[in-house]
């Protein structure tokens, strides 16, 4: 028996399915809005949680005043506090029609603190962190008891003595850069983050792992196809591609096969370091030795596996912001590049900083020593202001583990309670927080 469907029936069936789909989305949207106590919302067809948002430009649905098709890449950085101002309060929601969950977005300093500090009520959305687990679980990709173990072992790597190490290494790396510039009065760069990326990476390689690389170093040592620095740079640039592509496809193009080689090489480098230090760690003085020592000598006998050690080293080396914040060199590099950009735009601040450093540093022709760093308060203020204006980690996502609520005020000064259902995304938006006049006035009351 053959079943024949006329074109009219086909169209009707398709139309009914589309109508059911739209009705379902509209129903979910209404339920979400109700659960959030009708908190003012930013409306888009495509959720900001979708990776497609990173490539689609921001645009509204034709003839709609409120509905966006997509908010567009860098929405929070480019709009700063604007969406909160328009919607009239410091905690709003972002709702979409693509079936993704609603997100509570926060530009209120007290609530941001509550969300960041209360790890039991607001946990990391670790299901989004897969891209950072390519080498092994680590302090960034874990939560709860597992996170506490990673934190206990990696914590001692960040101490006063490691700060000194970072300071001394930075001086060495900067001296190398000044040699390269060779007293030229003008140095031109198309994109100064090319320099700061290398700078931050070289400091982390040296202070973190005792690996000194020069500014011009690209040669691979014997037994390797790439130098350590080239491997990290290629892994850093190819991380998303490696995560998104199936393993077998990585060798299909020259670009992806280079990325694959870099991933293999970096893993070999890290494993060599672990093997080398496992027997020898006391002979070195860097963050990595601290990590290995903590792993060997934990008072409760806690021990990370080699894969977990590799995973942690990886996130300390490679730092990026995707949908989630990550430690490592890129966050630092972007902050440095923004700072240099601002100093170029504000020569009066540049001059004031220069005079301040000359006043506080004893050796007029040399670099500051570690003990002089706390005196460089104006330099710290310049970095803080840069981080305020351009956050290299613009959003910090969390998930609510219980039905809860937060209290804020609207732009009429009236108290508002925002209910947050269990399982909701709650995201602190740094550029909005940093451009919220109320939070800024609190920050400015803290003396530098
Ligand atoms: C300007 C540079 C940096 C910025 C703006 C930055 C920002 C952040 C932010 C926003 C978080 C998330 C906090 C949270 O979820 O509660 C974080 C976590 C963290 N960062 Fe940084 N970071 C920077 C550089 C670094 C560097 C260079 C390292 C180490 C090499 C590092 C190590 C960490 C660690 C270990 C965590 C904790 C991860 C966890 O426990 O979940 N950060 N950072």
C-alpha cells in the first residue's frame, strides 16, 4: 500500500508543526518570564549562550523595538551598562526563543559579590568548560569536592615568593625587549597585543616552568618538532578549532594538522617536565616546583594524577575567555595591551606615571626591585582603571543550585526582589558593573 501526500497536505502539515514549535517556545518564554517575577528582560531570538552569537552581527527583528535576532559578538563589552540603564535595574534577564535557558545578568556590585563568593549557592557551569579539559581535569573545570582537591594542590603555587619570581622574570623579559628595540626613539607596531602576548607568555614560561625563551626564539630543541613557545602559541590560537573538530578531521588541512602537532608537542613538553621534576623538583624554584612539591607532600596524602597535573599546567599557561574565564597568559596580555593603548591616548597620565615611577624607584636607570613594587600605587591605579574600562574577562557565568532570590533597587530607587529558580544561569557582567555609577562611586571611595 502506498501512502500519497498531496503538496497541500504537506504544506498544511509543515505549517502545523511550525505553529506547534512557535507555540511551545512562546509557552516556555512565558513560563520563564513568570518564574523570574517578570524581571525586565533583554529579548533575542538566539541566546547569548549559543556559539553562533560570536559570529552573527547584532541586529533587531525588522519593525520590532525590543526583539533582537542576535545580540552580536562582544555585546556586553560594547554596550557596557546601557541595557541595564534602559531596562531600569541592575539585575535583568536575557531571554531567547531558541530553547536555551534564561540568563540572569548582574551589574550590581553587592549581588556580584554574593554570586562570586557563595560557591555552594552559585556553582561554575562546568558542562561549558569541556574545551579546557583537553589535557585533563583542573582547578577551572571542576567544582565541589573535586575542585577543593585541585585548589589545595595548586594553591601553594601562588604565594609571596612566586610573586617575587614573577617580578624578577618580568624585569628579565623586559630587558630582552629593550635590547631588541635597541634604543630606537620610535617603535611602531600595528597591534601591540602581539608584543604583550609574547611578554606574558615568556614571563609565565620562565617564572612558572623555569623555561627561558628569548624574543626571537623559534627553534625546536632536539627531539621536538616545535619550540615550547611556538607550541603554546599554536595551541592557544587553535584551541576552539581543536575542540570543535572531530579528531580524524584534524589532519585534513595544513592549518588543522599544524594545530594537532602543537597539541601533541605541548603535551609531550608538559609530561617531560613532570617526569623531570618528579625526581628533581627541589633543584628548581618556580611555580611548577611548588605544584609538584604540594602534590608530593600533601598532609592528607591527596595527590593529583599526571593527567590532572597536565590539565592544571595547561590552564595556567593558556588563558582565554570563551564563554568562561580562564587563567593564563592571554588575560594578562590583553590587559597590558589595553593599558599601553590608554597611556598613548592620555599622555598626561603617561607623564604622571613616568614621574611617579622615577620618584619611587631608587635605581634611576634600572628596574624596580620586588620590594619597591608596593610603592608603585599610581601604576596599580592605572592597571585597575584599565581593567575597569576594558575587562579581559567580560562575563563570569554561574548556575544557581537552589531556588533563591536577590535584592536590588530599580532606577526609581524602589527595592526589587528578583526570584532566581534553581538551575538558572547567573552571569556577572564586568563591563556593566564597572560602568554602573553606583558601583563606581563605591570603588572610588577606596583610596589608592
Ligand atoms: C588580568 C589578568 C586576569 C584576569 C582579569 C583574571 C580574571 C579571573 C576571573 C574573572 C576568574 C573567575 C573567578 C570566579 O569564577 O569566581 C579567575 C579565576 C582564576 N584565575 Fe584569573 N585572571 C587573570 C590572570 C590569571 C593568571 C595569570 C593566572 C595564573 C597563571 C590566574 C589564575 C586563576 C585561577 C587559578 C582561577 C580560579 C579558577 C577556579 O578556582 O575556578 N588568573 N580569574
